[in-house]
């Protein structure tokens, strides 16, 4: 049963600024992802330093010719995102291109995929491994003035990539988004006190439920339960919204698989 109590945000100090040296030797931090039982999101400022963030944005822009266009150019990605391909009937392309997708991300944003997996490892205190056959962490670009900027994103859960086995047992799953370039204003993430109940489309009846809009900071992360209803908020101005995303599902106790 949803409760208003959960509509709160937990802000971590930048404990994760020096992530574990590799995903095979994770470093547990407290409070961990367990806090998502009590908060709608965990905010982690300064996952990337300003210099790292700026370099990543420059890398994304330099890779313009290799972005993937989704939904007719409403949004783009560097690296292929599972949900966009599923919704466009292009899942075969997603899997066929997974290795090349990882190559593109690594070539233009060296170390980003590793850093995102390290973040998952640090948050969970577990192992964070690439999900076999899937594309690794990548970047979403929501252009200024385009549909998401004008209207906001679709209200949804991040359950598309979860197996039926995982979904029916409500095994743990998280989404980690690091903001690389903030729009001029707004563009936060609205989070409701509503969790996935087996229906992929939440419908309008739950929209009045308690919610909050979590803001991003440049180079900072928001971590959410993938089963939580959420929506990218509209944003004004002439600057694109660029963010890095990793999805993670706990396959066995302490072992998480990651993808984009
Ligand atoms: Fe999402």
C-alpha cells in the first residue's frame, strides 16, 4: 500500500566519488540501496568531477554521427537502450549491435561503463557485472525544444528489461542516472509513491498519489527502484538534457547484472 512517508529523497554525501577500483572488488557504503525501501530516490552529488563531467559531455557531442535516433528523433542515445528498441520493435537490432554499442560508448567515453558499474557495486555492496548479450551503460540525449522538453516524458516503470521470473518475484532492480548536462532549468525526475503492480501501463488513476520532483545536479546521480513510477519533467531553454544510465537487477543475492 503506498504511503506518503515514502515520498522523500535521501541525499548521500559524495561517498562514491572514489569508487571501487573494479567491479570485482566492490566497496559497500552505508546507507546503501536498501534505503530505497524508505525513500523514493537516493541522490548522490558529484559522482563525476566537473572536469570529468565536461569531458564526457564533449565526448557525447563529438560522437554526434554515432548517436542512435529513437522515436523519430524525439530522443537520441549513445549506445543502444533496451526500452527504446523494445517499444519500437527493434529488439533484434539492439542485441545484434550490443558489442558494437559498447565499443562506441567506450571509444567516445572511455571508462564511463566501468564507472557506472562501479557505482552499482558501491551502492549495493555486491558484484555488478555486464548482462550477457545486452548493451552496457550508455547515454540519453533529450534535445532542447523536442517532445520530452516540451511535454515531459512518459509516466512509466523501468521494468521493460526485467525477466518475467524477476518481475513476478519482485526481485530487486535499480536504475542509476547520472546527469552529464543539465538543461537551463527543470528537467528533474517526478517520482510517485506508486510501485509496479503487474501492469506495465500505470494508468491515470494513480497520478494523484503522493509524489515529488527530484532535481539533478551536474555530475550527480539519482538512484531509484526500477519498480517505482517516474517521469522526466519538461524543460525550457536551448540546452539539451544529457544523462548516463545503467539498469541493474539482482540475479542472485549480492550479484547484480547491468545493462542500458
Ligand atoms: Fe525510466
